[in-house]
């Protein structure tokens, strides 16, 4: 039996949990031995990996796998208790105490489009991190047995900051989650799922409020798809527009809810990724560079609208209508790319298993 200490975001954000679950499925499919996981959620400040935990890892585990979310994200201000300046809550000293091999699996950059540049040391083509984080990322890259990222944009960034070890491209495994059932069909091109972050800007919420009546006039059936476990996420005024919020309790249930849609309008990065995995054309309401990176990988740049942009509801409907008309080509493209990306992930998972 292989014992893996798995470091990932949390099991509240279903996208991050879906990434972690996808990693587990890939590793298990590549391993002839049973795998036992020790899960460690990074997105809570009290969950620091201290000296005692490091000692247990060295004594009881065969490897550390870091992956399940966009962990390369600097926490700002007084709440910054992540010593490395990114969402991996371990000090440099304790990181260096680890004696088992470290594998970094499909992590990515997170940076909101409106983040203030003045807080950062340097500008790498619009990506702004300070010296501490740059040094920490380089160090993690150097000491890892194998290192992979979820998108080409993150890999380019690692090259710009002169990381020495090769960064494999392993697209986010949430796209390949298997529910074990036959995918559901939509409702004759009428079902539209909308995802907004819980703290979506009021301006964007207002725009979506203008979009919903226009979609309904064209006969589309609208649902909000929550990515938060146990509570709804979307517009506070959903009842005003007679739109139901669909809440999922785990990533596989969320995948099934995406399979029920025909098209999606997604703000969260994982909304775009799960749409892709389910072969559902999407408009991305990008709030973060990860949306932009993934749109480029999926060939969906022309259907990306920045959440802080000045586009109107009429302009959105033009983009949405074009996507609907182009659905056959988009779905065919998704199928080919998904097969390609899945092979890349399986190859990386096999490298990890062979190295433990």
C-alpha cells in the first residue's frame, strides 16, 4: 500500500475539491497498489504543517502530493499567515525537513483582474508577486521530485521567473472526473447554467440581471450553479428573476449538474473547466487570470468577457448567440482537446506513481 499525504485547498469549494478528487482518480488508475490518503486542507490559516506533522509524514508516508486548486496566490494584509506567501501553509524550514519525495500536481496561478499592482515587487507580463513568493515558488520547484501546472500561462510564468526544473503541463483533473454513469442530455439546447462567485461585483450582478430576461425571452431555461458545498452561491435577487439555485454536496454531483446543461455562463475558473469536461459550450465572465489562461487552452478566447469590463447586455447576447450557433464546432473541438489533455494527465500520474 502507498501512503500519500495530499495537500489541497478544501472540501467547501467544490472546484478545488474536484481537482483533488481528480488527482486521486488519476493516481489510483496508474497504481497497481492500493493508495491510502492523508488529506490536509491548505485554505484554513490554522492548518499549518508544523514540525510534528512533518515528523509524522516522514515516518508514516511514502510521498507528499501538493495539488487541488490554484495554490499560487498571495494572501494580502494582516490575514497573511502563509509563510511562503502562497496557499501552502508550511514554513521554509519545515518544508526542508520533509524527507519523502514531493510531487506538485496541476497547481495554477490565481490573480484577480482588479488586484492592485502597487502591492507587488515586479511585473511579469501583468502577473504581480513579491520577492518572497517568487523565491518560494522557485524553491518548491527545485526540491520537488516532479512539478506540474494546470495551464500554459502558469508554465510560462515559471519560465519567466527562471524556475530550473521542468514544469509538466497537467490540465486541471476536475475536467476528467468520472461519475460512473452515462452523461445526461440537456433539454434540446434550452438549459443554461450560470455561475457567479459568492462575492461577485455588484456591477456584474446587475448585468446578469439584465441578461436573464433576454435569455428567457429566447426560450432558455436558467439555473444558478453553486460551487460552494452546503450553501447557495449566486445572485441575492434570484427569486426576483424566478431562477432556481442548484446546490451540490460534492464534486461528482456538481459534474452531473453541469451535464444537465446545454450551455453555461461561468465566472469561476472551475465553472469553465467543468463545462469543458462535460462538452458544454461556455461564456467565461473572467475575474481572474486563470479564466483567461484556460480560455486560451480550450480555444474559447472569443467567448471570454472580463467581469470588470464595460460590455453591455446587448454585447453579451451577441457573444452568447454566436456561441450557440457555433456549438457543433465547439463540442467537437472540446472532445479532441479533452482526449489530448487526459493523456497528458495520465502520463504525469504514471510518472508520479513510478517515482514513489
